[in-house]
C-alpha cells in the first residue's frame, strides 16, 4: 500500500523523531527550511507520491552563498522567532507568500543538514515537512527569490530524472548528484534534504 499523507506524520516521527526534538544548536548558527506538500483538489488523503513539493530558485546575488540555486523556502533563525518551526513558517511566508497556519500544517521533521563547502556558512539547517491546502498558491514574495515551482514527488523520486551537476569554481570542476526537472537542477544541500525525504518508504 502506498504511503498516504494521513500516515506520513507517524512515519516521519518514527524515523526522525518528533517536531519538538528540533532544538537549536548552541555552537552554530541555525536555519530552518520548509518542505511543503500540496495534494490534488478533491483528494482528501492522497498518496505522498502524488503530491507536489514547493521549490524556489534563489535570485542571483554575490552576497548569497547559494546564489541562483534551487532551494526549499527558509532561512536563518531570528531572535524573535519562537523556535525553529516558527522560522520555517515565517521564511516561507516572506519568500513565497504562502501561509502555513502558524505551524498547524506541520507534519514532521527531517534529518538536519550542514553545508559541506569550506566557503559556506557554518550553520545547522533544520528541515520541516508541511501540508498545504490543495489550492495553495505560492508566488515570488521576496527579492531573494527569482521563481517558485511545484514538482511532483513521483517525478523527484524518478531515477530517470537523476544526473550529475558540474560545479566550477576557481578552475576546479566537481561533479555532484542532482535531480533535473523542467529545465531546473536540484543539487547540493537541497538535493540531500529532498532525497532524505524521498528515502521514506512510499
């Protein structure tokens, strides 16, 4: 039987622990991102594979270490945020205009991620999984965002959409695994978070 949205919270909790276990790392900066799932209208409990995931493309900026990359909405935790979950909700609203019911739409959390590049910030990133309403609309809501996209989970999971991204810097070329969809490339940190989610039995 395929995993449905109604069973996802338990599956995530069993694998990654409860949402409440997301406690900021005292030794690093902290950030939170939102993996937002949207099911089809008229389907109250769709299979997770049939849902869509919200992905943004970050604007090109020399000040952004992830300039121009595909990413999940999110950002750094502010002192005013009431926890990491609140950070994910706030950043998603600011970047895409999408409200997540102040956390009531949260389903669970995923494994934390840390940037691997020596030139990237020393930061711990906490991914949360949310369920949006079927008619949820995302838009570009911040200068930091160039575009917004919805990709089907089944397409993200399709091995036929996997490839290798060639990253060049300072004369060096490195190859990273990636997902290629609709002319967009998901690689690096976002690839690790997304494939961590796709590793759930679905």
